[in-house]
C-alpha cells in the first residue's frame, strides 16, 4: 500500500478499536459472552450455531448476529430454530466492523447469556477487526486442508479457540488433525483446540463447556479478549 | 466506508486497471492464456493445477504464479511437478494485484502457452482486482455448500468459468450441484460450468478443452476478459 492508503487503513482500525471497546463494555456489564466466529466460507459456522442452540443451557438465552456479503439466509436458518437473529448484509465488504455490531445492541433481548456473531466467510480480512467480542473462535474444516494455519496465520494468531470442524469427514479426506493442531499451536501456543462434528455431535459438549467457562470468567474490565 | 476511504480505494483500483492492461497486452502478444484462479481457502486450486500439469499438451509450456499470505508451500508443490513456479507472499494482504504479476513477467520462460495465477484463498476480495488475466476461473468445492454463489456473488459475476470442485465428495455431502449451478447462472448467465474431481479425474478433460478453446480465441486487443 502507498503511504496515503496505509494512513486511511490505520484510521479505520483506530475508529474500530473505540467502537469495539464500547461493545465489549456494554455486553460485559450485562454478563453476556460475545463470541466472534470466523472462518472460510462453508466451514460450518451456521451449522455449528444451529447445534449450539440445542445444547446451550438454560435454553433461549442467546442471540445471533449474522454477517454476509449478500442474502438473509443464515439469519433465517437461526430464526427457524427460534433464535433472535439479525442479518448484516455488508454489500461487498469482506468483514464486519464493530460499529455494525454497536448499532444492533439496543435491539437485543434483555436476558442473554451469549451473543454469537458469525463473521463474513473469509479467513483473512475479519481477523484484523475486533468486534468487541470476549471470545474469538476460528473454525478450520477438514476439507480445507491441514496446511491452512501457517498460510493464513492471523485468524489463528488472534483467536483463543480453534474448532477443527467437519470431524466426521476426517477419515475420508487427506486431513491430519494432529498436523492442523500442531501448526495452529506453532502460530499461537495459547489456542484451545476442539475437534467437532456438528453432524454427529462429536466434541460439541467439550466446546459448549468451554463457552460456559469463558462466560464464567467474564469481568467488566475492557481487556481485549481477556 | 467514509468518503476519504472510498477515494483511496478508487485510486487503488484505478492504478490496478492500468497495470492489468499492461499484463494482458504483454501476455497476449506472446500468445499466452493467463488464467486467474479464485476460490475460498482449500477449495482445491493447487491440486487442480497439479493435475493440469499432467493434462495440458504439449507438456511443459505452462508456468504458475502462486499467491498466499504466508509460506512458499504451493509453489513448492508445483515445482515438484517440474513446473516453473513463483510464490508471491502478500504478508497479510487479502488478494493479488496486477502490479505484483507485472513484476514477474520478465522472469517467465520464453515459450509458454498458459500462465496460471493462483490467487489468495478468499472468495471476496480477489474478485475486485483484475490481474491482467484473459480467463477468470472461480472454484466452488462441494464441502463449501451449494448456497455460496448468491452469498458471495462478485467472484461468480466476474468469472467466465465456474469449476464445481471435489466432485468425488458430492454424494457424501449435502451439496446439490444443480442448485449450485442454477444459483451461479442466476448471478451470471454467461458462466461456463464444469464439475471436476482432481482426485478421480472426472471432468478434467472437459475443463482442459475449455482452456485450449480460450487460448485459441485470444486476440491481441486488450478487452477485459475478452
């Protein structure tokens, strides 16, 4: 990028930091764990959310914000499960920003434990934008290949949790979950890694327990991803 | 985006148009079909290239430029097949730009029929940047889901060819190739669609024939994706 472009990009990131801090402060005051779900298109974010709706207890205390370039489809899938869901259509933009989340906070139901934000399907750009989440989860699905953490490191570097998704396909594909885990941990040794199949249910309970633990540890302070 | 940001983005796109025109002019003068391969991470671009190396005749008249955020891995895979391959590491940037291609043109072998450019794995941002290709090919792999063309329309709108990849997995997954084809054609009725498995070889010959046809139709004029 030229110097002018870099300056504008830094402006965008800087104004995003302030908006993200405000989202985090408001959600933590309410005791809500805000989760930013990131991955490539089709890694299974929406299907994982559909299963979480069935698993998280007590039921009914979650809401979802869906980000997509176009269409209302993902929000419709969650609403069909009885979950309050908002769809942000970015109209071309490759990631969500904290301001987009901030605008929706007043519309959320009063009694929430969890707010899930499903980012635009993109393993690159969303990683640069804090949405005010308290937990960042990156999904890597078996069909994408076990070599992705080193090729797309920022998403893995900035997340606290890695879900190796579509575990039911692992035996059918040239995907070595141990290599994926090892490379991800080389990028970010602090990552907590789960192997999950939304289809068979494998690993879901462990991931749900991780979400509850993260919520129990919430503090009102605004540390980034504390 | 704010007005200032939009202006900078338009500057970037404008300077890219000129660089792309120069790449296209130089490659067409030499009779080289330049192909821009775009998809999500892990849709099978590199594996498809490995198979094309074996299929394209006469052999040895192709070169590859690989784009990735980090690592030299994809270029190494192609070099292992005896193909001259250059790796562009964008160091964080989410797409290739025409200038990056232009810088490499003097290094290409003199006798080429095809230059393949494998873009950064990202179904969003690369679609906005003409690399000077004469053919744009978007891959959609079965595990990503048949609903993606409408959710990520720009890649499908700006391509001439759609490869539905990992066809060998279609029976195992909730992927309806007819729905994918139909939605893609609703976005872009001019798309030529191929169903390909790099693993079993299904559809490869048809796709190779398409590449030869596109090369035979090359003209020196600089129409965008003529």
